[in-house]
């Protein structure tokens, strides 16, 4: 039986870091842009998995698909 692909925390962290570098915003600016606290942004960049609501905010804030952000697809949009 083939294993179903699901949320990939490592991929999420890599892609979130990539998006952060591309915007060149500091954590406070980034948090304000996506509607999260700076502490949450710091935790997610450090490897703590976000809840679904936070993932949706991040995806919308950066204009990427949630599937891409979570490692389910390779297309950003």
C-alpha cells in the first residue's frame, strides 16, 4: 500500500524561511503583515509546527497555496 503524502513540517519550515528571506522583512514586520505575533513567527521559523489557522494566514499573506506551503504540491499557486 502506497503511503499518502501529508503535512511535511520540515518542508513547511524551509518554505516559510524562503518566503521570509524573499520579503526581507524582520520578524515584527512579517508578523504584522500576516496577522500573527512575533513570538509565533519565531516559533514557526524555529521548527514548531503551526496550527491550521496560522498556516492559512501565512499562505494568504504571501500569496502562495497552502498545499505548496505544507509540502503537498510543488507549485506555489
